[in-house]
């Protein structure tokens, strides 16, 4: 296993981090503990020393399971990360209360890397107002946390605003070879690198979409490439020298083994210009397939009839881009409530003038209704 030093500490973190959000489960939806402990121990024995969990993962079971695992090994030989569930916090006292409960779940007296979970344009000002910087400063001073950071899902402007608002130790955001210009993306990577703070990358496979079905246009780009889709996706992230840890939410023993095998031979700068130009062409091939150029600015909302316009358009775009109707049909039904779907559009036209991209939203809603029906 290879290790990189967290810029603001002397901690040497394994370049592969264990994301504890996708453990294998039993029929009742609970974590399959036997399998999950075996996966955690295999990773530990093979040098993985960074374990990332969060309050909501597996409905709270993930933190508890990780806590049991910490009791089975030498606590000081690993680094533990978990996150404050910002959307549940209503007062300054709540922050201490959640952290103290998390220390209990994890059966430890300190959390090495503590993050504010999923900060965005809306939650960051609210957390600031409630005194989150005072909370983090206090928790560091009394030793309950060692380093403070935030995980992030929003646009680059918001990322910059948050990053520059405080003396963070590290940040965690989506980094993969497709999304270089999406959310924080490579601009976020460059900014965090300049500031000298640690970068934990998540979603290297874009939720598995980069290794599932591959459109013909993308497959053509990778023709004769000896690497597997998984290897390509992970190597692109490991090639970035300021990315301290790549988090992988592994859900089977086979995935743990394969991720570790690849991590053992990965290193920064492994990709040459020719390789990088191929990634660039693959990215362009994906992007060229996007049928609706929605920037997710949300100016079209609210729709008086309840249509979740950006989510509906986004799910359809991804279905076409990844050539994977079945998976996105499932996502459409799982994540977009019935009352917010495309078929609720009555073509009132209220959204049209608000869209800076001049998207014919009402017409697309008809296409999407038929596609996902
Ligand atoms: S045209 Fe359709 S999507 Fe747009 S505001 Fe009217 S009902 Fe909503
Ligand atoms: S206003 Fe247009 S570009 Fe912005 S989210 Fe709505 S549909 Fe997309």
C-alpha cells in the first residue's frame, strides 16, 4: 500500500480509503456483519488505514459497526473520519451532542478527521450562524477531533466561498475523470492544492456509472487499452499528486481485493500526456451525448405544478449519456417523488422565460414522460 502525507499533519494516509457507506446487507436491509468485518480486516491487513463513515450511513449502523471494528484492532494504527449531519443541527448545542454520540458509536475518545457533512449554498450560512467555527475550534482544543474539514455537493462558486471562509485542514468532494468541470471539479482541486489543505476524493466511479455499461462512442476511445474501466477511473484520481486519499465505497470482498491490488501499484504522475489526452477524449465523448444542456442553475424553480425540473432533466441526461435506461429508470422512480415527475407538467410555460439556456422545458417533459413510462 502507498501512503501520502496529509498537508496539515504528519499523518501518512493510505491512498485508498475505506468508505463505509455501502457494506453488504442481509435480506432485512441490515449490514451483513460477518462479511463486512471480513472486508474491513482484509483492508486493514493490507495497509488501508483511513476509514470514513457518517451519521446517516446504513441508518446509523455504519458508525456502530466501525466502532466495533476499532475495538478489534489497535486504534492508534488507523485514522477515523466521520461527519456532522448538518441538516439535523438546529442549535450550537446540537453540534456537541451529535459529536459526543458519534464518539460513543465509534467507541473512541477522538475522531481524526471530522467533516461538516454535505455543505452547500444553503447549509453553510446556516451552520455559520449557529456557531460552527466556534464548535470546531472547541472540539479541536479539547481533543475530541484532530482535524476539521467539510464534504461538499454544490457548484464551484460555493466551494470557493466555503474554502476561503475558515482555516480548514482538509476537504472532501467528488473527483473523477468525467466531472472535471462539474461541482468543485478540477478548479476545486487546484484551489485546495494552492491553499495547502488535504484533499479526500469521493465518487471516483461516479456511483459505479463509469464502470457499468459504456456507450459505443466511449468504448471506441478505449479500444485496445489494456486497463479495465475500474483501473482507468482509479488511476486518474491517484495520478493527482495533491489528492491525499481516494475513498471507495466497497460493497463486496472482491471489490476490496481488486481496489487494494490497484492501489498497490498506483502512484502520482503515472499517466503521461498521451494517456491524459485519451481521458480527455473519453470525457468529450460522454459530454457530446448529453441531450439537454441544463446547467442545474435552478432558476426555473419553483414550477407551479411541482415538477422537479433540474432533477428530471438531469436523470434523463444521465440515462442517455451512460446508455443505461434501466438504472436511471430505477433512480427516477426511487429519487423523484411521483408528484414531482415530468408527467405533472401542464405546459403552462412559467419556467420557459426563466431558463438562461432557453431549454424547451415543456417539450422535454413530454419526451421524458414517454421515455421513463
Ligand atoms: S411548463 Fe411545465 S415544468 Fe414548466 S412551469 Fe409549467 S408545468 Fe412546470
Ligand atoms: S433554468 Fe434551465 S438550465 Fe437552469 S436548472 Fe432550469 S432548466 Fe436547467
